[in-house]
C-alpha cells in the first residue's frame, strides 16, 4: 500500500493519470505546489483567494499538490505574461468579454488548464474557447458560470452524456428568486428589491439580474450542453420581473400557482427554444417549492423522467466555492472536452398555458365577451376566478396550452373590448410536462 | 481471453484519452463495437438489454463505438468464462453477494471495466472490489446502486471531491416514500403497501424495503463516498416503517411536520454516524416536499451550504438507465478511482430533536407529570398539542435536541406513569441544521 501511495502521489498530475484522491496524505505538501493564477480580484476573486488559502491543506491531501496563488492580475496590479508564465492553472474571474476572452485564449494556447465563471463570455465566444481547449488538449471548466453550487454542468456533460435531454427548466438567478419570494409574502417589487440590496443579495445596479439577462446567458450555456447548439444571448428571448405586481402573485396563489423567473431550454422536434420569463408553476412542480436566494434546475429526459437539483445560488462565496471545485477537478480528473457544435434551428413559436388577468366592468356578459375572444383564438379556459371590487370585477383565468402568438393576439383584442378597464396581463403557466 | 482484443480495447479506453465524445459521428458505427457482457437477466437486466439496443446508435455517436451485448449469463444460460472472454465491459445485475462478487473480481482481474448496481455487495465487499479495480487500473462504476436516477455517486466523487461533507440526508428508497405519501393522505400502512404492490412499486415480499435494510446499505455506500470510511450493513442502525400508524402522520401534520424514511450519514467531530429511521421533517426542509416513489439526497458542506438532488427512484427502467449512464461513462471518461479507506470510528450516541406522542388520562397535572420526566432527562419542549378524546387525551409534542439514549430513558419512565394510557411513541425530528 505504501509503494502505491507514493506512486500515485508522484504521478498525480500526469495527464490521464487520476491522482488517487485521498492518496499521499502524508507526503502531499512535499510535492511541487500547484501554481494558480487569478485574473480579477472583485467579490468572487477575493472570496476565491481566501477559500483557496483556507482549504489548501485539504486540497493538497486530495490532489497530491498544495495549491498556491502564484500571481494575481487586476487592473492596477500584475502583468498578464508574468502571471501566465508562472501558472499551472489559470482562474478567470474578471467577467465581461474583453480582456477575459483574450487572456483565456492565451492561457489555453500556452497549454494551461483554465477555470472561469464568465457566463457572458461563454455565451458569446464559447465555441472559440471550446475549440481552442480541444485543440490544445487542456481543460476549460466552468461549473461556476451556471447554477451556483449545483453541479449542473458536470451532470449534463457527464452523467447525462448518453441521455436524450428534452427539456431543462431552471431558476438560475438567486437574486430574482429571493425578490419573488418576498413578493409572494406581500412585499411590493420595490420593497423586495430594497430588502435584497440590504442583505447583499442584489447589487446596487440590479438590472442584469432583474431584466432576466443573467438568466438568459445561463440558459444559453445549458442549451449548448444539453443540445450541442451554440446559442448567443441575442437569440434568447428574455423578460424580467420588474413589471410584476404583488397582486399577480396573490391572485395566482388562489389558483394554486406560484410565480418564478423560469429559464426554459427545450427541444421541439428538430428545433430548440431557449427563453426566460416569469412563469406560474403548479404547486406540484419540482421548482415550485424553491424559495429564497436559491437556484434549481430540472432536467427532463425520457430515460430518467426528471432530475431536480437545488442549492444556494447567489453570492460570491458560493461562486468561489464552485470555482474551487473546478480547480480541484482540473488538477485531479481528466475532463470530457466539449463536443463540437451541432447547430439546430431556434424556434420562436412556442406553446404554453397562460394565466390571464384583466379588470372589467362588473356587468352581465363580460365574462362571456372575454371568453368569446379567447375561444376565437383557440384558447380554452381551464379555470377562472371572478371577484367584484366596487363597480369593477377582476377576472383571473388559466388557459390550456396554445401558441403564444395567438394568445398575444387575443389579449390585444380583449384590451379593446368596451367593458375592459385595464390591459390584460398574461403570464405563461408551466405544468409537469412529462406526466 | 484474447490478448489482441484486450489490447485494442486498452487503446481506445486508454486512461486520459477521452474517446472524443461526439467525435467521429460519421465513422462511429464503422469502428469495432464495444462488447458488453450482461450478468443477470431479471427486471433490471432485461430493461437494460432493451435500453441498450434502443439507444445503441446514439451511444455510438457519443462513444465512437456501437455497444453490443456480447453475452448474457443467467442461472440457466451461458458460461462465465465465455461471457467474460468476449467482453470489453462487464455489467453485473445478478444482485446478492455470491456469485456476483466472484464474477466482478474475475472481470476486474481480467482488465475489464465493470458496472454494477449491487448495493449489498458494495456495502459488504466494497473494499476488496475498490482495491482490485485500483490495482488493475480498471473502472468500477456503481451510480445505479444508490439514488435511482440521481447522479449522487458522481457528485460526491467528483463535484464535491474537494469539499468537506458534514452530513447527508437521503430518501433513498422510493417504495417506502410512496407508502408514506399514501399514509399521509390517510391510508393505513396495509392499504398503502397494497397500493404500492398493485402499482408494481413494491415487491411481493417488500421486507428489504420496508425494514429500512435497502436504505441502510445505500447510506453505507454514501458514507464511504463522503467520509472515506467503509461501513458494513451491520454497523448501520436501521429501523423501517412497518410499525408506523397513519395517526402519527396526521398528528405530526398539525405540528407542521412531514414523515419520511430518512437515511443520515454525518460527521461528528472525528467520528461518523450512519443510520436510517422514520423522521419528521419541518415543512421548510428540502426533503419535506419529496413525495411519491422518488429519491432525494441533500448534501451539506460548509463551502456549498447544501445541494439537494431528486428524481424518480424505484423501478427497473430507472436503474437500467443509471447502469447505461455508467456504461457510457466507463467507455468515454476515465474515472476517479475510489480513494483508499480512511476508517473513522462509528458513533452510536447521536443527538436529535424528537416528536413524542402519548395517550394520557384527561386529568389535571398530566402534562406537568410528563413534562417533568422529560425535564429531568434534559429534554426541553418546543411545542405541544393536547387534545381530549373521551376520558383520554392525546399529547403530541416536539422536544429540542437531546441525546437519543436520554430520550429513550425518559419515554420508558413516562410509560410507567399512572396516568399514561399507552406506550409513548418517539420519532426523531430533523431540522435544517445548517441554518
């Protein structure tokens, strides 16, 4: 046993030789350290540096080599060539497109494994980076770019490699999920956002999160993993949560629905659709019970029915922890390179059930008029709630599935009805599709 | 066995050379097929054979080699040496200890990758198999042994390789979770079991499942993965669901609790505890909302807080699908070998909060007497419900955390109180410990 231990710890970083995890506890720190270059030193970068130091011994025991920050590059400190030169692995936490793209490419070309949490970059220039990594035989790991601490990238790349994925539904932004949870308890959007900012869950400028843009980039990456199709941010139709009223959440609750910002990546025959929008979920949906600053992803595939994974999503420490996991993986485990792209057409005409809310005059025949317009557009009504408020009434209803374009057409016509007092509000409803 | 075949299969499966997933789509089926030997042809075995055939083309596109059943061994069909000789990968779905152990060892010694779903065997003879696989440089994959379709083995072995896992809570038996879900809706244990049998979710002889033994073996395997400590079945304290009353579920609901059969593997300083028993979960616990024949596992670690994974658990098709995933992984990805064992002492004295139910005479002073005994044993009461029924009253209470031994001592003393009409029933309560 002791000969074997020495051997595996010596050979620990040879390509393809998996460093017997847990091997070489005694001699780990004696080996050459593993030099880690860190690009960027913001919230996540500093949390990563701290985590790396505090867990260095444990990682050394696992990898056979003690990780050491060999260089840090910020706008005001360090030069990229120096930092690159001394590194075994490069961790990119600058964010944004440039210079992150250029640095990662140069690191890959220099034969270094790279780890990044940069969703925008992967979404816009992923193919260039994946190709380079494949060509140079290095690992490009990005678990931290999607899903907080949930290992969704690995599960899609490895566990589900042989499965035919039909659909992914995800709550991939913890900030918006926190805000919606607060609103479900009666807070207004502004109050909920303020609370998120006070708790450090939302940034001072929350627009990337609340507009759905952050979620859109993450869903594009999941679509690439699940379907092999590169999807750029501008191809993802996204809608945020800024325009939601707490009323929407409260009425919907009466219909047994909960409101989440849901990303969807799905296969529709030989096309795919990737989109992000607020959606109502039936109480039985696996994502319906996910509240607070959490992320959760449900993957549907005929062979497995579905897997749901959830965990804390927002925060520098969680991201740093996912980055560290990637670093350990890059050093100990050979990776599956990203397979070459298989472009599929993007569908824009998707079907969905809808929740519809409209204020009307409280007179006989109003429900019939509204239902008539819906019927003319092929929308059949699944449930309806009518409630008087003074001389107004509120109609809240849920339709069966229909093409979104037809529903939008119907709501435009409903808005023009004489007896209608407010523009109808329509929000998609997601059921457990696999049942 | 043919040295030539072994060699050529070595080449395409060479460690570190990932058989370019997705590479060679065009030539995939032209390459030498991947020969799969199947040991056992019961429910899971036959589902696996069917799945393998129906997905052969997709797997070929992914692995570069078309998988083909090269031999099947059953009690009445095939000879092991012949089946072994023609195989590149051996899939063991016989179950039980012998001859499964002997066959797997011989396959490993012959340099074949092996895939198994055999939890009993891994629990009792895991170290022998892990050592052999490490020595012979072959993969031993067993995702299907624990957690249904949830990739919990891979997540623990790879994604969380660098994390310090504190605790795992799991619903790792879909059959009992289905039965408890039915009981929560008012069915008796016998009715719920009957329904599970009618639906094919429970076997004719359900004792492995309902006794907690199946869950115990799975928790032992998770403990090995999380803590490195080999745990045999007889070291796991387990308790099943046969003695539960639907009353327990109904009263508990009034206290805001749900009842599940929970496996726990946790670190207690430098010792570990592995156990399985019915437990009440607060509504906010990530496992509380898992109902029906599902599996779910929550992994707690300081760095990640927690990850929860859930998916369908019972059924031959799900197991077969997890086995197929392992087969694809074995052919395309080098595996992390199981690190050598790091034995930790097993703790028997664990602490928990408890739900306690006792029928008493409806007289003044009864609650004080019961609470007095609990107080004397260090059990402080967190919530209590008292309800009169004729000249009896039911006391249902939840305590704060205390050592289980002390609680058991207290319940023995309560049973002897004059005014007590039934033996107290005590069930552990699990909270979200990381908060």
